[in-house]
C-alpha cells in the first residue's frame, strides 16, 4: 500500500475513531448518575466492533493484526454506516442531555473525568478480558473433547425451550378465552412466552401472576417440570463428564 493511499484511507476513518472515542467518554460522564451500565455495556460493545472494523483503514505499519486493504465495499458501505451510527448516537446525547450546553459549562470536568475513566477502564478491563478469553478458549477445548456432553445437554435444552413454548400457548389460551386468568392480560405472544420462561426458571418476578384455579395448576406443573429438567441437565453433564474422564484414564493406562 502506498503512503499516499494509506494517508487517504486513514483520513477517511480517523473522524470515526476520534468521534466514537469521545462519544464513549461523553456517554459515561452523562449517564453515570443515571444508568452507567448503558454506556459501559452497550456503547463499549459498539465501540469495540467499530474499532475492529476500522482496522481495515489503518495502515499496516501502525499495527500487525490486519494486512488487508479496504475494498470498495468497505469504503462505500462500511464508512457511511459508521458515520451514520456515530451521528445517531451524538443526536441521542444532544436530545436527552443537551450535550452542547453541558460541554460548554463543564468542558474541563468532562475531559479530566472522561479521559481518566477511560484509561482506568482500559487498564482494568483489558487484562481481565484477556484472562477471561484465554480461560474460555480452554473451556471450549475441553468441551470439544466431550462431544456427548454437548449433544445431550443441547437436547435437554431444546426440550426445556419447547416445554416453555407449549406452556406459553396454554397460558395465552387461558388469557384469551378465560377472563381474569391473570393479574393482567397476556396481550402478545412475547408476553405469554415471557411469563412461561419466568415461571419455568422459578424467577417469579410478580409483575404477572395467575388468578384462577386452572392457571394456578398449570403454573405448579410447569414449575415442577422446570426443576426436573434442570436436575436432569445438570446430572447429565456430570455423568457424561465422569464417563468420558474415566474412558480417557483407561486409554491412558493401556
């Protein structure tokens, strides 16, 4: 890649990298008193994906992760897409927090607090994420060595979800045709599936609850079934694991 071409492509991507970086800082600062998990979880995920995609436009000498050159598709679709995402996110901050006036009044605080938070998060989360990813890779490797475990647990999980869907249909039927079956009507399929999953996992948030005898009996049956399937899933995982380990020890001793 020529120097001129590298400079041109870097200039195209630099406003996105710069803008998304400061968008994260502004969002953490504005959302911190209200709901810090929104920027820390949602926006940081968007930021990571954006930076990963922008590697296409960063010259190879600046890093060693990507030697590919951006294609015409990247330039015509990917760059406009990220510019649009960035504009929408800044528009959100402007609409909800009046970003311009906030920056005019507190620019020093934003810069000092925001940059400090960013570097603290980078110093703490980067090693932690590296540790988690390494251990997760090891976990996946061990899973691949136990194919029966994955197959059986997946089968039970499908039965679990299928049972939740069946009970969701029953609850929806009760809600539609038997007035007063629930504290409030299950108006959509999502409502009924939500109630079914919450019931089967024994979470019981309490925002929706049964109010007649038939529905209460269905809930009792589903709770018991959910506990049984969960016990079967855990028992299967343990039994298959010990079985595979025993076989591997026998083969090793031969």
